C-alpha cells in the first residue's frame, strides 16, 4: 500500500483522460509529474506539480491545465477538494475514510513500506574495508553503520544486496604489522619489545604476540626476518581479522563476503583486468603533466603505463605501473572491481572515508570502462566524527595507541545508540558525537525520542491488556492530531523509495524522528483531552477505535529502526 503512489496514479489517469478528450496534446511525458506532501501543512494533504511540468511541452498556461485537472480529480471519492494555488500547483484534501483505511492497511500488511522498486537488481555494497593492522576506530564505525543501513534499506526496497569487506592484506602495511607482531612475540617470550618508529605501538598486538608464542614456541626468536616474515604476517592478519569481525558483530554488522587483496596477486587477475582495459584502447605509455599548484622538488617527467581515465570523466589519466615494473596501488583496486563486475552485479556502491575523496573519479572511471557503462557505480564518503564527553574531546584509547576504537564507543553507549546517532547527519557532513547528550532523556536526543515513542506504544498495549480491553478494531480518526500522525504514516513508502534511490539512509532516521514527534504531540494532547487517549477505561468500543493508530505507528517505527539496525524499545529504563 502506497497512498502517494495511488493518488499519483489517479492524477496520471486524469491526465490521460484530458489527452483523450483533446484538452492536452498527445505524446506528453508524465515522468516528472509528482504527488508530494505540501510544503505548508495548512494547504492540504498532498500536492501535485502536474500542471507546472506539463505547461511548456503542452503549450498551455499552467493554471488552465491545473483547473481542468482539478475538476477531474474531485470527481474521485477519495478527493474532497483540489485547490489550484499560485502559478498552477494543485493542493489536494483527502476524504476522512482514506486515512482510516490507511491505518487499517498498515495493520493488515506487515511489510507496509517495502518496495519492489529494486526489482531484484544485484547490488554490491562494500564498506569498512579497514586495513587489518589495528582495531576499528570511530571513523570506521560511521562507515560501518552507514554501509550496513544502506544495504538494509536497499534490501527493503527490493534489491538483491551483497555486503562486502575488502581486506587490504597485500600492501607494505601488513609487513609493518608482521614486524610489530614479532616484537610482541618476543615480549611474550620475556624480551623487551623494540617498538621503533614506524611500527604499530598499540597494546592490541600483545595478545597476538602471546598467541604466536603459544603456537610456535621460541623457534623464531632471534631468527632473521626472512625466516619468519611471511608466516607471522599471515598469522597476525588472521588474528586482526578475528578482532575486526568481533568488533563488527558487537555493532550488529555481519558481512556476506570478505575479499582478500592478496588473492589478486600471482593469480593473473590484475593482468586480466588491465588486459581488458588494454583491449579497449585505454592503456598506454605516456608522460603526465606536472601536478597543479606547488611543484614538488623531486618531480621530473617520466614515461609511465597509464589508464586513460579521462575518457570516463576523471581529471587526469592514472598510473597503473611503477617505473620498476611493479603495480601501483590503483592496479589491484581495478582488478578487484573487475572481479565485482564479472560477478554480475548491476550496481556497485563503495563507502569510503573522507580522506579518499580524491579517489572517487578514478574508481568511477575504472568501473565505467570495465563494465562498458553497464554497471552503475556510486561512491559515498563518510565525514569525520568528533567525540566529546563531559564537554571535552574524548581521550584516546590506550589499547589502540592513538585513536578511539569502535569498541570504546559501543562499550560506552551500546550498539543501538551508536548506530542511530551515526545516522543523524548526512554521510558527507561532519558529525559531533557527545557521549553525555546521546544518553540524555530529552527531545533533543533523537535516539531517546524515537525509542520513547516505541516504549509508550508498548505501554499502551500492556495497559489495555491488563484492563481486558481490545487492541484491535476499526480505526477512527477525529482530531487533527490523529490525522497528522496518519499523514506521516502515509509518507513511509514514499520515503523508503526516495532514500533508496539517493542512497541516503539518514533520511530514515530523520523520518522516524518526525513520526515520533507527531505521535508524542498526540499523546501530550491526550493529557489535556482525555477523549484522545488510546486507552479509554471502561469503554471497549472507543479503545478498539483508538489503539489501531498507535499500533500502526509501532509497525512503521519497527520497520524503520530495523533498517537502521536498532532494536525498538519496549520500555525505557
């Protein structure tokens, strides 16, 4: 059930009738015709821009189209009034039984709001993908929450989604990890670790070193690096990925695929991806222009093997091979995305940290070239998170060495609060995370405000059950505050499709706050007007007519919180 889609279908049908009757010319494109909530709630329940977007192609004045269209719309029993406003917008007022029918429809459909928009298209969402060299930090936390909520949102909108983590285990940083873990191995065997500059100093490697000592004893002690480097590197990566998986699980994040960068090396996959681009005339030997701005002292023109990424919207062509014949960091990323394209995805979504902004155009260019523009590619950047506690920046984690970890945050406030707060800003906007405020019980705390609405509804149901009153019946909406809640419920299916189309799960969090606000307003009004209370003690009929609205709100709150990965509250503590 999608009331906005139903009324839009009514508008399109009326336009078709106008074409058939000669009031509009044939061949018009109705794709831009929309039915939306009005900007001013006092203007009605819905508004359509039909006359505005069709005026120019129809060669008519928008008000003339609007007045003819309005006359047809009011002939439908669902429309009480169709008022032409301004240059040609039409504001619609819906019949009361439409709203009672909506509430009943929400309760009759456990999947209310789910969409088939995705039509089963295969989407790969890659997120977190942190180097396996340390615990996940607070920046990874935001990326993990955003990516996970986006994946859930797309599934809710009818897409076939794969959640994927790319393990960066093929670069020089994992050799540094191995050397750092080796020092902790020496420490476990009673020697003073030499944590030199450039190694990872965090205490998180202490148990890795101990586990290594437990497994191999002292056989690698005082041995040259060539003897132990490969084995220690693999051992440390495995242990770090165990930690990362545990941290993600604590946040409620579970991946479908963990893909190893190392698996691309020595298997011909990088070569195959580059050959694919070479076959399309996109690989060449050339010399890049000097970088813009201040010239680096060591810059000199040199011939390189380049990917012609400017053919697909990039600013400059990109090197894929170093002068010594080894691959640049970009080459395995091309191969990895070639593998994704080869797996048959219709769309790829990568969630990157803010520091990867310069990587967006080249990666989009690579996917466009590899997929011959068949596979869609979207890259979402998550901006920085600033942590505060007691009015001060939150201290760094001793365990991590130099940053606040995901576990630090989850241990402080729990996964539900962490996830919701991380979605209270658009992904590309900075976010302040104040440990005191996110636990505050006030309207200013969106987590509390939404959960409090859920808890209040459960309290209503418990109270009704205790009094032997029914919680099911034919809904009756009489007050404007009740209608306002119903109008907000009607927006849910539309909101889901907009959020899924734009890849913006924060819209769900914003919507839930607005729905909770409308519900709390009705609740508070009931404190002054007893006839609006959901439980009418001693009155079976009135209670059975009031409670369905609260239950419908609970359905949507649960669905929305489910997308965000948050458990609805049944009571507040």
